[in-house]
C-alpha cells in the first residue's frame, strides 16, 4: 500500500483517506505553512485503521496543544 502522494524537501503528503499517528518533539510557529505551525522532528509512527478521517485532530487542537506547550515552558500566558 503506497501512502505517500507527494514529497518535497522535508514535507510528505499522504492520501487523505488514511489516518496516521504522528509523533513530534514540539510544535513551533512557522510562517512557511498555511496553518502557521510546524511539528519539529515529526514522524509517522503508525497507521490508525481504527480511525476515520472525520476523527482526526484539527488545527484547533494543534493550537490548543501549542498553547499548553508554551504555558508549560512559562512562555505564554493567556492567548497568542
């Protein structure tokens, strides 16, 4: 099963109907991506055949995780 649709530099696109679990060291702000975020040292750890594309985390969840990460570091208090 070929999951990869496209690859450019350090970015890999996978088929949108396949759900994968991604591990990362931290979330960073990035003007390079439309989302405004990048996952540092991201890697696909497994295919989640138990999840549908409608059950995946959203950009809203990434923002929440980023804020919690920054608060944990003592960098951010409140919104951003």
